[in-house]
C-alpha cells in the first residue's frame, strides 16, 4: 500500500499493491475470533496458524488488542492487521456524524451547496448530552415526529429506544441508563438522538436495511476506494434481534442477497430509478470515507472491513444509519456462511499477502475499484457522467458477477509470472 492512498472496497473489497512487497509462499497468521474467518484462514493454501507469542505476518485482531498493543510492538514491512488505530472516527455514531457535518461544511465552502448536498444521506442527529439544547430546539420545530435514541458505541440493538415526547428524554436524563449493560466501554449517558425514518421502504410489509461491506486498505489525503456487489446482504431489521422472534427460521434466516433486491426493485420501479438508487449508495461510501481521510491514522500495516447499514425510504432514498468496525462474521444460516466465506476469501485476496496482484486490477473477485486518486469509470460502455451530472462509478452492486472467472484469471497470471 503506497503512503497517502485510501483504498476501500464498497460492499466487497479493495487493495493496492505496494511496489516493495515481494510474493510470499508461507503466511503465518493469528486470529482472535472463532467464527467464519477462522475457517477461511485455516483453509487458505500456504497459510499457517501460530499460537501464543509466535511470530506472525497477519493478525485478524479485535479492537481491544489493537488499543492495548499497537503502539508497543514493531511490525515488519509486510505485516498486516485488520483495524486502523482510530477506526472509531467512522464507526462510533457520534464521531461519524460529527465528521460528516464538518465535511459537509467544507464542501459547501469550497464547492458550493449543490456538492455539499451530496452529504445529506444521514438523518438529522444530535449528540446527547452535549447538544441537548440544540436537539430541544429542533424537536420543538417539528412536534409529533418520532426520534430514536442510540448509545454511541454499542451494537446489536442494545440500549436503543424510540420516543415522541420530550418528557421521555427528561426521564432518561434523570435516571441515566436505559441501556442493558452498565459495563460498556463508554458511559451509557453518551447517546445520539436521531430523527426516525418514518416512511421506510417495505417488502411484504416488512422493514429492512442493507448491510454492505466496505474494505479499506489505506487512508490518506488521496484516495482509492473499492466497491463490491455479490456478497453483501440485506438484514431484515437487526439479525441479532430478529433471530429471537418466535417465527424465526434458522434454516432460512432473514436475509436476501442484494442481487435479489435489485431484481425486485427493477421490476417494481424500472432500471433507471434503481440505477440512480445504487449511484446514491455509491455516493454514501465515497463521501463518508472522504470525511475521515484526514483524521484516520494512515498506517501501511492496517486495513479495515467496515459494515455499512443503510435504510431505504419509500422514495428510494438511501439513508446511512451507522458503520460497524467489527461487523458480525458469525453465520446465521448455511447460505449466510457461504456468503461470508466468499466475502472473507476475497478480502484476503485484496489484502494480497501473497503478492499476486499487479495493482492495475479494476476488479478482484467480487470487489470493484471505485476510486483511485479520483473516480474510476466503468468498463461496460456506459458514459462516465450521466445527464444529471452524477458520476457512474466502476461498481456493480447487486448485479450478476463473474467472481470465479476473475479469480481464475488472477491465479493464472500469477502462475505465468512465476514460470
């Protein structure tokens, strides 16, 4: 990864090969998790697991290890770990909104209101208690609407509640903790109050959101973003919550492939409306990553697999709800296991510990190159810029993908170079 680059793979993967990286035939790895990633690592040819204090080349660590150890160890040039040191600038709910608001103001000042409006993809949000008075002012402007309260650093729906009356917040402020668990990393009184999307798009009368995986392999002033389209899934509400429902079927799960969603929406609304929708989703990834480019500590040893949660409203407008630093890799069904296995295999393909990539690839497995010091265009003959001025990125989220063929070609070129 060259310094000063941002590499991200929307929905699936991203990479950039450093000129001084040499191919490696044996990769020593450690893994802090016991789920799908464990299986994928153990099955990867040429990779060997090390235990305890053994030397390693690749570590799928947890954020706790990162926080305690990163600044106290020496890592050789080729070593990779799966988090940036201050990834929370994008994944902690209050920091994400703070950075997006700041970035929007910067765009308005430098490029005008039209460009700044491209950041209007998250619901109106206030951090509590620090922005309580600003929140109350906004609340009184729009009486009767629903708001949602979320603890800033929790996941899986913990500590969340809805309200429509200000007295509910007053009660919350008094007793201080509606959260389930008092032992979180941060005090429970740190919440965000977010305007609730009251007109969600429904399928079969059910609300859902999109879970899209974004791989970032480098962060800096310039950028290289990658976007994928085959492995992402739709969470019909939060799976951690849904699987406790009495009618939940663990065999079927509660997910659709995004490809199925795209087909469904196309039959209902036509290809142009759906193309615009997914361009707007692309915009969310690009703008959110740009909002933290100057803040995330760029380190050549680090990459990050983010989990974006996006909600569609009935007008087909996508809303960014949150970004997860450690999206669940535990499968909820056999189909989900296969999906996450492919996602993780191609994440490793993009990180490219083996040194197989040339750096000129525009697709690796299911990941598409979106941004490489500027927008990357499609290769399918479409115009780079539509009549409305929106750029058509090299992304095929929800489209049919030739992942296996692409990977065979990459492996074939590797063998050709070696011979």
